[in-house]
C-alpha cells in the first residue's frame, strides 16, 4: 500500500519516525513522509497563501521511499504532497504519532487531525493517531496498532471523505485493555491566561489550563482512553447540523424574510 505520513510535531519528532519506520518494515507498504520543518501544533486547518512554501528532501531510513520537510502547515504538507510532490497519489494518509491527545473538540484545533482531514478532503482514506499521556512515550505501541489497522483497513469500506481519529493510551501494550469505537467527547478545558512580564518589563499572556476529565459519556473517546482503551472515532469534514437544518426548513419565517420587496426607505436605513 502506498502511504503518505505527516504530522504537526515536525519531521524530526520521534513519533513520526517510529510510525514511518514501522509501516515501512512491511514489504507490501510504500511509505513517503512529508511533514513540517518544525512543530506546528494547534494550527488547525491553516493553509499558506501569502508566502512561498519551501521544501527539502531528508533521509529518514532505508525502507522509507522518500521524505521531505516543508515550511508549510500540516494541511499544506498533505495538499502539497498529493498535488505536486508525489508521482502517484497515496492510497492512505496517516498523520502522527502526535505527542498528546486529540480528543473531542480538540480536533478542531489540531494540526495532526487537520493533516488527515486534508487527505479526506482530497478523497484519500485517512487516519490521525495520537498518544495520550505524559512521561515515557510508548510510541512503539501506537505504531504497532496502526500497522495492524492498515492491514485490515480495506475491510472497513470507509468513505474516502471520512477519517479515523485514533487515540492510544500511553501505556505498555500489556496494560491496554482493548479497542473502543467511540464518538467525539466534550473535552472541556478549565482555561486561564497567565499574565507575565518579560525581562524588558513588557506584559504578555500565556494560555494555560487543564482538560476537565469529568462528565464524559461512556461512548466518548475521552472516556475510552481514561479507561485504558484505544479509541477509534470516525470523523467527517461535513459539519452540517442536519437536525437543525430540518427545523429551519420547517420554520416559515426564515424563508419569508425576503418575500416582500423592500421599500426604498428600508434599503436606505440599512446602509
């Protein structure tokens, strides 16, 4: 399988190297890596539009077919790789392994998930994978799970516009209790901005705070990883609220707002 690997932690992050090397160890895989030149966490789905994107080839390992860093965002990397860099389209995009969780509403900010989402937008089945936890990082556990997932992915018959968001507890393999199919959790944060002063006496602010671990549904991704389960959540980029769409469709007042011609006085007042 032809696989494009990217991330938001940068091409020199340990997570992407462990993942790419594990995937490339399978003789049936053809692995390419295109990732940012430095950490680009929490960049969301940003694209570079007002300055050039620079690219340079690097050596990551004998079994990896090709690897490049770019000065772009994670979404840039996937779009550029598929649209300009690779000779053939990948059959799968995998973003990660991210150092830290991407659960619930965090995916809206995540460069890791956005790289995979760009693959889905370009109609390539995609996976985002993150390691949830601190201290010693068990990247090998997450990489092994993804390598096994790749082998059975065809059987899932995923829509090309859907990605799988995978979160792996940062534990030895023997301590992981299984795999859970989940929905996105709430993932609220007790945010605060710390006011600080730099050496020149100028005030600046630093976003801080911790995730609220309580109140998550047992069907959520956050609950699963808290209970030592690997969470697998299907995510689509079409975020239309279809329930509200039906209610608005039945709400006559909205459709009738422009049913009568606006008078000249009404138009003048609106300017």
